[in-house]
C-alpha cells in the first residue's frame, strides 16, 4: 500500500509539472523529447485517469433493487435490467482541487420491451492533455433470478501538439438475485486488452470485480466489492446508502486500493436528485464533486 500511494503521488506531481511546463514553454516542449518521455513513463506504467476519484459513490447502487439509478450500469451492466423507466445522470469533480484534473461523466438508460440500453460518456483533463470514453451498453433479465449485460467502449487520449490515439474494448457483467434483499454480481472490464498508440505498446488494464449488495430496509443499503486491477493487489470498495428522510439521503464509503474515503449528501426534488460529494486522499487531498440524477416516474 505505501508503494502504491507513493507512486500515485509521484504521478500526480509529474502531471502537474508537465501541464505547467506545457503552458509556460509550449515552443520548447514541442522541440524537445520531454513530452514523449513523459508519456512513455506515465502511460506505459500507470493506469489511465479515466475513472473519477470517487467512482464508487456514483456507482454504489449497482447491487441494490431499490436505489438503482442512471449510473448503476457503469459498475455492472447487469444492473440495466432493473430500470423500468428512463434515467439520466451527470457527475463532475475537480480532482484534488486542480482544474487541469477535472473529470465529468454522463449516463443515460432507455428501457425497451426487448431489453434496456445504456449510454455513458467520460471526459478527463483539459486542452493540453485529455482522455475521453464513450460506451454503449445493453442488458436484460434472464428470468427472476439473474440479469446480464455487455458494453462496448471507445477510448481516446489526446496530447496537444502530439495528436491522439484510441482503442476499443468492452465490459460485461451479471447480477444474481439471491433473495429479495440480497444481490451478488460479477463484472469484467477490458479482459482482452490489445496494444494501441503509435508503437502499439500502450494498453488499458483489465479489471475484475465481484460484489454484494444488501437492501436491509427501505431506507438502508450496504454494498461491498472486491476489485482486482491487472498487476495490482486486490482492493475492497465498500459503501453505505442511508435515506435519512423522504427527501434527504447520505452516502459514505471507501476504496482501499487508492486509500480514498468518500461521503456525500443528496436532496430529492420530485424526479431530480442533487448530491454534493467529497473524496479524501491522505496525501493528495480533497476532491469535491456534484452528482445530478433524473428518473422518470413509473
């Protein structure tokens, strides 16, 4: 764990230095080998920045029957089957309070008689360096006890002055309804990664998840998930959702692999919900965020 934290801290400092140098010395950077060296060190040895710091907050309800929302399928595509009406969501955060490390995610769910469709998009960074993802998902129930889903993603990274590179991969997930209150699930992201980029040496990591969710009452939900990122130790993601009143809710949780703790408060306004979130990293600091959700009434 200390080695992971040190690596993340160093990676962030390198990125901050890169962005500062890019703004203050654009001509020199284009004529030097600094940018290729930086990209090689960052992209070849590190995970992509594609996920928000507090991704667990927005995706927590994937294994809940009663709190399923527009972002649930982004954690497990089998969660699409639980949606009965149209839903949409928007999440944004300013990673470690740095504008250059801002991230935005959007998700939409459209139910149909032959299964449900999901659309998601992510954007991280700014003009000097940015990453974007667009994903199309489909999920449906396999009877009353199980649901499955799959998602195809287009991923792109762009560096000012050096062009862009892209690749295509997929997610797949399944959810099993063990009891009316207890759900279990399996999810895999990018299991057959292929090389991409100019030299074909870069790749996104494969990620494997196994989770449980328990609707203890109409007001309380708890979830726990094991996550294995390629070439990294197993991590634990855990969270609690508590409906304090008809229009007021709270969420708290943690992600052990990155030592991030998150919490937030939400307000329900008819078909809309607004959550103010915050994530805390012991070395890199605070990440504020805002979550907006819409769910059409049944």
